[in-house]
């Protein structure tokens, strides 16, 4: 799950890096931190990064074709003991998994992400760089780029989710084989 989130951050970071790479550095990058923070906040808003982040948080709790519990069962049925999706307790299992997912997906707020973004975005850009980026993202072309980025993120999220599920299934199978080998060796020579 965290990998999905990191993937979304990677998209936002890539877009930010693209803008930063094309902005011309200013010879006088010495300016007030407060002014740069305000400009970085304006850039964050103009690039609609908050919108993408809020959508990421909302999508984090969305179940796909399979419930979270069924996905987890598919990856590692042994972790459920003898419970299966056919059990009369399965609705309770699904409710527990949904509560877990809501808790995991509430790791951060949009305001916290914005503050973190601004803090880590500031050192690399001058006020002039930020003004150029804000001007671009405030323009019709910039808004089109931001909208296209949002559209891409929405389209990529389900693809990434399916890829992650497949990767988790393969990794879990490999881990289970490794753990069985280690446990079998331990049973022969417990030390």
C-alpha cells in the first residue's frame, strides 16, 4: 500500500523536477524565507498538487474489484488461519480490513503534505524561479498540464494497484518458500 502512495509522490516529484529543471536560476537567490514559503505555497496551489494528494488519500481507501480482505487472503491465505471468504465470519474480516485501511490511509493530511512539500522544495529554487513556475502553472497551458497530470494519476492508480497486487503475490510466495527452508533447517538444528 505504501508503495502505491510512494508512486503517486514520485509522479508529483517528477512534475516538480521538470518545472524546476526548465526554470532559469536567478543570480540572486538570497531572499526572505517567508517570501519563498509564500511563493512555494502559491506554486503548490497553482500546480494543483494538493488536489492530487487529496485524491490519493481518498483512493487509498477505495476497494477495487476485490475487497481488501480478499486481496490479502489471495496473497497469503495462511495468515487467516482456517477462515476463508466462504466463512460466515468473513463480513467481520472485511470490516476489520476496511478499518485497518482507513487507519493506514490517514497517515497524513493535505496540510501536512503541503508543509512538507514547501519545506523541501525551497532550498533548490529562488524567488525568481518560483515566480516563473507560478506564472506557468497559472496560465492556460500550465492549468492544462496540471489537469493532464491529474488525469494521468487517476488512470495510473488502478494499473499500479494491480501491478502491486501481482508483485505482492509473487513476493509473498517467495518469502514463504524462504521461510519454510529456514524453518526446516532450524527444526533439524535448533540453535
